[in-house]
């Protein structure tokens, strides 16, 4: 049976800690270029600058927007983007 001294254990522990830190640094360096792969989408400026097409005037419009967004998300599995919203006045309703 081989016994280790305190200094042997300390050396083994420090080498292990250094190895873990080295592996984490290698993983960080390998993953950092992958951040550039997901670029943000640019949307047309005319819909962003037209505030009248995006105004939510009451709770009914908000509910309609949320229901439509959830339905779009469930059917296409893509994140919805609201370009415009407007209220339709129908005399029969």
C-alpha cells in the first residue's frame, strides 16, 4: 500500500485544478466564434417608422394580437414578427 504525503496530494490537486481551468478555456475559445453565426434580422424601416400601423388601442386588439401570435408559433414553429396591426370595423358584428 502506497501512502501519499500532504505535499503529493496538494500537487495532484493543483494539477487537476489547472487541467480543469485549461479545458474550460479551450471550450470558451472554441465556442466564441459561434456567436457570429446567429445574426440579428433587419426589418424594413417603413413599417417601423409608421406608428399608426402598430398602435394597440385597446385590450381587444392586444388579445387578438396575442392569439394570432400563439397560433402562428404553434403552426409554423417560427417566432412571430408583427409588422402591423389595425382595427377592422364591421357593421355586422
